[in-house]
C-alpha cells in the first residue's frame, strides 16, 4: 500500500483534506475545538473535541457531505502569517491552539495559519490552492484518543480519512483496505477460534483457545527441534524476579516504564519480568566455564509482561503478556561473527520454511557522535559493527542501516514486517551485548588460565509466539499449512444412516495415527458441511459415501480445490504423513 505521508503530493493533498474535515466539523458542530490533524501513512486524521457530542457511524456520511459542499464551493486556501502575540489573540478562546502556540519553539517568531472562507487553522503548510482540489476523499473511521496521548487527559474524537488525486486511486485504496481488514489476524483469530480476550483478564492479555494452543505447540516443537540441533539447551525459569535482580541488570534504571508495578511478598519485592536475560545470566553463572565450552546457548520459551499503552495493544501482535522464543548465547569475542552468522542463517531458514518473503533486515548502529547514549568503547563498537556487516554481506542478505538506533549495550539486527493493518513491527531480533555479562560478573577461563568476560547475543527468532502467530495468520489468511493447522482433517459422511459407521472407523484410524482430525456427524446436508469445512480452512475434507464404503477407500478434497481424489486409506496416511514430516507449506 502506498505510504501517503512519504509521497510529497499526496501528503499536501491529505493535509489540506484534514483542514477540509475540520472546516466541515465547525459548520456542523459550531462548538468543536481542534487539536492536531496530521498526515499519516494511511491518510490523515484530526483530533477534535466535540464537547458532549459523541459521533456515531451515521455521522461520517453527513460530515463527508458537508466536506463535499465546501470543496465544491471552491474556496481559496490562503496563508496568513502572524506574530506569536497575534496568534494568541486570534485563538484566545481555544485552549488547544493556545497550548500549541505555547509549545512552539522560542525561535519561531512567525506563526502561519491557513484560512479558507470562514475557517482558519494554525498550520505550517503547504496546502493546495483551493478547496476544489479535494475531490476524491473518504472518511474511514473514528476512535477515541486522549489529548496528547495521556490517559489522564480528556478523551478527544479522532476521525480518520484519506484523499487521492483520482477516483480510481481512491477506489483501489479502499479495496485494499477492505482486503486488509479480511486479513487482519484479529478477525481471523476470532473466526477460527484461535484466541479471545476478556475484560476480566485484562487488556493486552489474550487467551489462547484450543486451536491457537495447537498452533503454538507446533511452533514450539518446530523451533525447539531446530535449536536443539544447533546446540541450544532449554531451561524453565520463573516469570517473576526481585527488584534487585532488575537493579543488577540495569533494567530497573532503563526499562522501568515498560514494567508492571512491583508486588511485595513477605520481605521480598517482586516484579513481573519484562525480559529473561537476567535469569539466563544467573543460569550461566551457576557453573564455571572454560573457553572450550563456549558458545553456551541457553534458550527458553519464556513468559514476559510489559506495560504497553492501552491504545497500542493489538490482538496477538502487541500484547502485555507474551511468550518469547528467547535465547542468550554466551560467546568469546572471537566467536561473535560465527555465532551471529548462525543466528541470521537460522532466521533465513525459518522464514523460508514458512514461505515468508516480505521482510526487511534493519541493522541498528550507534551514532558515534552521541557519546551519552552509548557504552563508551570506540574499538568495541567499530569491531562489532564491522563484524555484523561482514556477516550480512557474506550471507548476501539485503539490509538497511539505522544509525543511532542501537541499544546502549551494543548493535543489533531486527527483522521488520508489515502487518495487514497498522505500522511495521519487529519479528526476529539479534542483539549484541557487552555489558550485561559484566553486570553479573560472568566469566570463563581462557586458554592462558585467566578469567575473561563473555559477550552475549540476545536473540529471538519468532520474536514472540504471539506476534509470530499474528503474522502467520495474516500471511496465510488463516489457511495454515497441514503441519500447523489446528484441525488437519475433517471426515464427512455423505449420509449418516448409511455411511457413519464406516466414517467412524476411518476417523478412529486417522486419530490413531496421530492426526488432528474431526468427524462431522451432524444431520446436515453434505454441501453445508463442505462449506463449513472450507470456512474453517481445514486442509483436507474427507468425503465418505457409498462408493467409498463399498471399495473400503476414501475420497478427499484439499482446501481451495474443487477436485476430488480417491485413494486407499494407507496411501492417504502415507501422503499426509510425508507432508507433515517435511512441514510442507
Ligand atoms: C531477545 N532480551 C531480548 C531477548 O533476549 C529482548 O527481550 N528483546 S526485545 O525486547 O526486542 O523482544 C524480543 C521480541 O519480542 C521482539 O523482537 C518482538 O518480536 C517481540 N515483542 C516485543 N514486544 C512485544 C509485545 N508487546 N507483544 C508481542 N511481541 C512483542
Ligand atoms: Zn535478552
């Protein structure tokens, strides 16, 4: 989808359309007060205070109608320049605009506003020359938004819209938007009973239903197998730690705003953990290590809790309770390149297995001029950054560099993906860390008998099971490959009276062979049951009628195909066993 914010022409058009929206609102709700109306990736929005007036779905077409009226009347959009004092005088009854004026840079002596007929708004511009320029626009939705994004402030109403040059572009965009809504994992998750939420459990705390739990278990098995083959050892550690643990790690000082508040039990003060690194540092420190033992790879499917803003939580993609596919790799400095290469290769391997193609590698580096933000050791940074670059080049991986985005403790590589709806998110990550092992006084005995400090690589291939599942559901539109599908096979007798007994036998045999299979023995028509099987996105529907009973075989259809294929049960079992074993996509 086109990024409107980054397209110069569309940016100006959408910005002007935001003013048009505010203008129309002012006509319809004379007491309306306006906060900000920026252009975003998908168009524009305006945050507005409508007093006691609460918008409903029916209001959007009415607002749009008024916008069209103003647009057609072809009003000139004029730039006006004011001094700060003049601006304050002009907006003296408008707390929101006064707040904006107050917050403007000291240096900014001239403030610009744009006027179209009877409406004027503070704005840097530029704008289209007349209101007539906005012909093809649509208001998309509205939601609540706290003033300045702070839950302590008043809730404003945010109205979203989009504007294009041509009717065709607008229609294409609206179609894409519809398609994206269908792909949204929150819709698929509900339709396929994968997860639910409940106010009694809390925001950002999804409950994985049996279908979702099956998917998650398969993902766990899959990555566990891969990690074991690569020499990882897995542990279980508690999802709480004492405040002192997080003081030692430095999270208490640098990550506290992302953590849940503390709780006291007897004399100990606990926090729900936001990360697992401190626990894994202690596991490493539990034994003495020689240089020959390294790399040591400690993995865990670990539950973490993070405070995410209530407006930011989203289905399984951004949650407050998550499970990381985490590992901490303890390496000697000379092993950084080799180990990093293994992690990147694993990421590539996993993405290939899932058929993922749309993703971007981002290499986050320090800003060498920013001496405050980064751990101060020029040599270490230079060496580490060039090692990571070399590995990526060696593997032929395309990546972009983000200077100034590294963590305090080292450079990192992230994989960015685009969800169906909303901005890009990080899936996989691999972060180099020179500091944490020092904080926990971790060592290994080097070949010369001296104690040395290991380097740590934090890495999560799926990121979290939560976010990865969200992404996979969107990529596949819910049509999961056989090995991952919660229900793999659906046995459907054509007529219960004559075929149920045989169907039952087939069902039992398939179940016995370890497949996730259901038997649809409801007294419904075959067509109805088949349609439901398709809606549930079950990979194989097995249809058993008189011919199959007589020949002791089965007929099946795969999801998305109209072709019916007849085989013996043995052949069928062999066919799908192979597909599952090879995790075919
Ligand atoms: C990799 N200590 C490291 C770990 O060793 C760590 O926690 N890194 S992280 O902060 O980047 O988180 C790991 C991954 O978790 C991210 O790459 C992202 O894919 C996923 N993640 C982060 N926050 C959320 C969230 N709120 N909901 C779902 N997944 C999340
Ligand atoms: Zn970590």
